[in-house]
C-alpha cells in the first residue's frame, strides 16, 4: 500500500468528523497520529485502528466499561464460535465458547439515559461482537414480564429487537432462549430471582472453577446451553462456514 500524503490523511480523518492535529510521525498504518474528536478530546491512535468500524473516542465513550478487560482470543480457522448474552441496558453479561470451550467472559456496563444505552449497545453488538469477534451463532435470553412494571418489559423488548436485527443484518443465526429453559438445563431454577442468581454463580464455580458475578454467570450458562443445543451444522444451514 502506497504511503499516504498529509492531505490524504487530513481528508480521511475529516470525513469521519474528526480533526487531524499531528501526523509528523506517520510512516505506515501503525504509526501514531493525534486527532481531535467533535467534542474536542485529543486522541492518540493510528490509521489502522481509526479505520476499524468500532473506533470511537475513548473519552466520549468512557461510560462503557469492561469488568474483565482480557482480550478476546482471535477466532481460529474451522472453529465454531457461540457468543451468549445475558442482556440488559445497564449490565450486559457476555460469554464466548469456541467448539464448546469457554474462552472469554465479561461484564459490560453502559451509562447514560435509556436511549443512549440502547444506542451504545447497538454499536457494541454490531461493530465489535458481530464484526470483530466473528460468531457463528448468537444465544440470548428471551424476555419475560417483569414484576417491577411494564416499562422494564418494554425496554428489554426494544433491546432484544435491536440485537436480533443486528444479527439478521449480519446473516448470523440466533436464538432467544426462555429463562426457564436454560435454567432448567443448568439446574439453577429457584424459588425467586435472588436464589437463582446465587445458584448460577455456584454452578459456574462448580463447572468451570471460576468466580464471577451473577450477570456473567448467567451469560456463561446461557452459552453452556447453546453449545449443547447448537452445533456447527446448525450454522451451516444458515449459510455460515
């Protein structure tokens, strides 16, 4: 690839709504440059990272946090990857299974008002989970009526729709599994939500010898259910390889 001129870099950065501040050290796509976001935050990055669909200003997006910041392992050839969600708009549990083996788990928290959280989750799922982490199948928890009111049910329904549309647009098959179904499979049905959360943490500790929060534990168990119910041939039926 030919080396870009200063004007080409300037134009590319400007086209995305940013301002080029310094490219004096530019040599190739990994060279550090300094840009300014539309809100005035200075960002040190490189053109390779800047061109990623998931690129965003880390200051503007500082209220999206990784509880477990370990890097997601690259997907190897011929590996069947299932990513599972225990989704909510503020706390979003996620697990990744490669050929049935748990390789990543984390909790993501999203800040801002309801619309801002939904927007961030949509970008997170579309640009990072689906584009960068390359799942063959997505498992998510289906919604059920919440005792604390219709508003919560409405928000969770919107969130479920956002995720399902993103998967459909990316041609990635998915399933929304009823909480009662995966809990019965995992053995975590309880008399109330508090007991179910405690059981989920305990079962994950027993099966995987890791200690995690209840949100992450439930994401792991949803993925655990998915690895037993969906194999590589299921993804192939949807045109996935």
